[in-house]
C-alpha cells in the first residue's frame, strides 16, 4: 500500500464537492444528534450498551472529519487500501468511507 495517495480532481461520475460536503455534514449532524439522544436517556454512562454506542458514534464522527480532510486534500473517493476509486454508490450510502468494499472486507 502506498502512503502517497494521488491528489485527484473529482471524477465525472462523482458528485460535486459541495454535494459531498452536504452529505458529510448531514452524516455528522445525525451522529451528533444520536450522541445527544444517548445523553438524554438518563441511563448511566457506565452502562456497557450506552458506552459501546457512544464509542461507535465517536469513531464515525472521527471518520467523517477525516473524510472532510480528504475532500479538502483532493483524495476523497480514493480507497486507502488499494488507491483505486471507491464506487460512487458506496460513497452515496457511506460518504465517510475510507475503503472500497474489497479492502473493507479484508480489514474486517
């Protein structure tokens, strides 16, 4: 795996940067709302289920912020595993994904 990811212009099959940014902002606001809802349940922060849910949401928020950085850096939509383009359908469903399906399967 190369650590030097190519800087890329948006491909013709990829939505415009402002549309990608809108999707990422929606994903971020959704996760922040989920965190707020968990805090408002009144359940103890020591509750393992709540703790795991919060950890998962915080990991997703970190991935979203990293996706913003990739967008700003020109590498959004390039798989960090194989350096090939991530299919637009995958990015539409999971706009903060770092990997194509094949590389994600190997990482799991």
